[in-house]
């Protein structure tokens, strides 16, 4: 089933910034539900790929989200077992729980409870959530219970970024009966980008960046795009601020304090040969 996307302007580009060497800048998007398509043009040649790749990486790895990190099931001591009256074993149950998406207002872990009896098909809709916790995909399947079956489950929902495997939590001492599960916090389901040529005057080699974003519903594609851009700006502003505030170096060999290749990272006051300031040596100081 196809949906016709209505074009909406996502941000007002200031005239003094949009009109310059590259002509009139455009930033537009088409959004419907959890899916959106953004178009940014014109960009300097090569910057479409640079910006698109950076935005994509940040979207997939650095945006905060909420997911189940551990569960406790009544009568179950570990995941390699079954539950009487429940069609799925515990491993399949955990796989289903990983697919449930949450929106969490608090930064503190929250506990949601599932208490159902068979015959019943348990879904995320059956979760009893405290204030500030919202289930996004309420139709997500959890388990199928036959007559006489009972399932009492407590799940801990936490905020995080990226992906957190259970192997990284081995040092945590969880109470007996609590099962840690892998948590995928990223609220982005899919993100793709492509770069096309666009015309500026008589020149046709400028870039047009097209980004498609699909979220899990806990955040809108527009907010996700803007937050990813903010994250990149915050990181680059640190580098730009350091470079602008550092003293300008004299291109002399054996200078004291700051040298030609160390405007950001200070070096000890001692004599170095010019070869000492190769990119390899600088990267070593950064590490």
C-alpha cells in the first residue's frame, strides 16, 4: 500500500545564509508517520557524501532510545527452559520482548509488568506501565498461552544509546531470577541516503543530498534528523573552538610550547626534529 507524501518545509533558511556563492539554499522534507525524506541542496561538490555518511552514522549509533534490559519471570530461573502453558520457550519469549519499543520520559530505569492467563495471546498492549512509560508498538506479539497457562513477567526498561549486549554487563551482579537481555536502544529502524548532481547557475557539479529516515515511533524523523545534526555540531564546535583559541605557531623547528603541527594539542617544551611532527606522531599523542 503506497502513501502519497505531502511536502512540508522543515526549517526556514535565513536569507543571508542561504543566498551566497551557492545560490538559494533548500532544506525540505516529506514526512508521513514514521517515514520521512529530506532533501538538502545545493552543497559543495563532495560534501553530499561527507554529510550524508556522518548523519547516517550518528542516526544509527548516537540517538537515545529506550529498551528492555532485563526481565524476571515467575517460576523461571534461567532462559534455557520452558513455561507451563506457554507455547513459546523462554528464548523465543526474550526474542519477542526485544522487538517491543518504548518511549521513556524519565532517565531512571522503570519496571513494566505483564500478568496474563490463558487462553490468551499476549501482546505489548497487556503491559501495565507506570506514568512516563509508553509502549509504541502495542500489537507486538509476546507469547501465546493455552488454557490453564499463566505468565507473570516484570521487565526493566532503561534509556541508552546504540546496542548493549549482555556480554558487556557480566560484571553486574543481578539478583537471582533476573535475566539480562541484549538491548537495542536506537530509535531508528532504517536510514539511507543518496547524492545527486544539482545545478547552480551554469554549474552542474554541485551535490543534492537525499536522506530517508524511518523511526520506531518514539521520535519523529524530523526530530531525529535535527538531533543528529546537533550532535555533529557539538563535536565539531569543540574542535573549532580549540583551534581558534590556541596560539598561532611559528614554523620554526624546535620551537617551545606550540609547534606548527600542534595548534590544538600542546607539546612539551623541548627540542624536536621536523620529522617528529608527522601525522603519525601527532595521532600517537592524541591516543
